[in-house]
C-alpha cells in the first residue's frame, strides 16, 4: 500500500498537468489569451521547443534523453529513501519532481514541444506550465529541507548508495 499511494498521487499530478496543457492547446490556441487578473496574470498559449525559458531551443531529442537519464536517477534514489516517517516529505517532493519531468517529457516526445500557458504579465516572466510549477516549487522546497530540516546523517543512505555504485564500476 505504501508504494501504491505515491504512484496514484504521481498519476493524478501528471493527469492534471496533461489536462491543463490539452485545454491550453484546444482553447487558448484558438481563442487567444485569457486575462485572469488584468495586467498581472494571463493564460496565453506558447510552444516551447527548448528547456526552461526557451534555452536549448530546437534540442528536443537531446532534452528527451537528458530527462530520461535524470528520471532514472530520481527513481533509483526515490526507491532507496528510507521508510522512516521523517522522509515522507522527501518522498512527496520526489513524486512532484518526477511528475513535472514526466509531464514535460510527454509533450516533447508526443508533440515535439512543451505547451506553456501561464504568464505573469506584471513582471514579464517567461510563460510556463503546471509541470514547471511542480519542478520549481519542489526544488526550492528540497533545498530548504536539505538546509534546515534534514541533518547530514539523514542523507547517509545516499552515501551508501553511491559507494555501492562506485565499487561496482571499479
């Protein structure tokens, strides 16, 4: 049951991201931008064939391979996170990060670009999507957890994990 809950949560997060992108492709692309808060927040269709903020534009095959490599590492680490209660937040963070990565990977693999549609007009912030929110917010949270919540000894499982990998390669 402990492995079913994260999987279900993971699938819900991906579904929400994909449904929102589908809505953007079918509604915003045809009907144009939708102002939520005038001059502050707008929903506006955008196709991004690069990575964050459009860097590496046109490098979709490379970004797919890179995402798959990073996802493999994330899944491996996720499966090694100790079952102790204090690591529940870390497991949730990993689920969000993996869901965000998969959400954008699905777009790149199936349609050749990532559908972005959330635009903070007030500060002219680059257009982004729900998967980007998952990634950004949880990466910040992961940093805060590593600095303020977990202690060095809490990450001993990572040291052991990478020592085993190093020994196998020698």
